[in-house]
């Protein structure tokens, strides 16, 4: 796992070393490539800062150095200049809500910015986001966050129900965290409370991996590990996590500025 390189050809600002983004991705991939086996590498969003369109093809060229398949989630900065359709084409994805299985583990990529004011104003996703923000002005919702659509949440819940019945392990990979103890209130999805209630109902879900909060974080809440991976744009060296999944636990091996952790399940999986 790696998160938030936010590459752009600009001088450092607000603690972010923008111009080094491509180099730090390449160095992080070098660490991954030394592993004998990884099922895939996942970028947890914001691989570009969103100042010029040429950033994206430049960064994706760097990701071709990975000897393992690369999965992408969508971050807020990715949406600044690129349309959803352009991003889907660039990433080779039909939808930013996606699932795939490896053995008895079901990985779910979630599109936690589908309802967002980062979309063009003529899109219904923008209108729904504006309505939501206007209806919750007392919460000081940030424009750079968003949430899943009702359709997306129904799709996600259907997966969780199926996985519970099948005795599978579910791992979420997305840009936005939902647990404040693993991040910060300013970086959570708008409907984090609703998402936590959904997660609480399904013991199959063991981990929620996110980016967005550059300082990173980790918390165990009920039966779920919430891990926020540190943002590469603020790291002085290659930084990321390698996750090994077992029937009774997950082991995180951190490198660079990330640390290791062992998460033991409340109930072992089948």
C-alpha cells in the first residue's frame, strides 16, 4: 500500500515535496519489487496534485516499473482536472467501486468521492453534494471530502452480506477514512457515522485501508482495523505498508516512516 504522492512540477509548499512525487513513488515501488510475491500494489489515491493534466500520464509511467499488478483508488486531487471518464480510461477501470477475490479474501475498492463538489457543476453528483453540504452547514463539511452514492452503498452492503454468508474476509481499499481515531475529522467521509454503522453489522469486514490524512493513523474499532497510510508527499523517503493476511490475523510490515502492526481477529475466519 502507498498513498498520496500528489506529484506536480512545483516547488515544495505546506510540507509537501511536490516535485519529488515521481521519485518517491519509484523508490517505494523498488521496495515492493524486492518482495518475492505480492498479489498487487494499491495506490490509495491522490497520485497527482491536479494542477496540469500532464501530471497523470507522467505518474502512471512510473507505476509501470512495478513488477506486480497495480490497483488504484480515486482521491480528491485526482478529480481536480481529470474527468471520471478520463481517469477510468487511464486506470483501465470500468468503475471506481470494484471488487475482486484472492482465495477467501474479497478486496473492495470504494469510490468515496462519488458525491462531491469536485465534480463539474452540471453533474448530478455535484448537485447532490451541494445539497448535502447546504443541509449540514453546522458540520463545517470540507469541499475536498465527499461520500458514496446511495446506489454505491447498496452495492457495498450486498457484498458484505454475501461475504458474511460465505465466511470470507473483506478488506476495503479507498482514499477516505471513516474512523476519526485513525485519521482526523477533517479527512473523514461526510457520512462516516452511517458507514461505521454499516461496518459494525458485518463481521466479515476485517480492515479499512485509506489515505488522505497524510500523517497516517491506526485504530482498532469493534472488529475492524482502520489503517490510514502516510502520505508520500510529506515523506523524506520511500514509505508504505506490506500487508500479509491470514485466517486469524493481518500483519502489517511498514517501511520508511511507516511502522509494523499485528491485528488479530476477534473471530478467526473459515
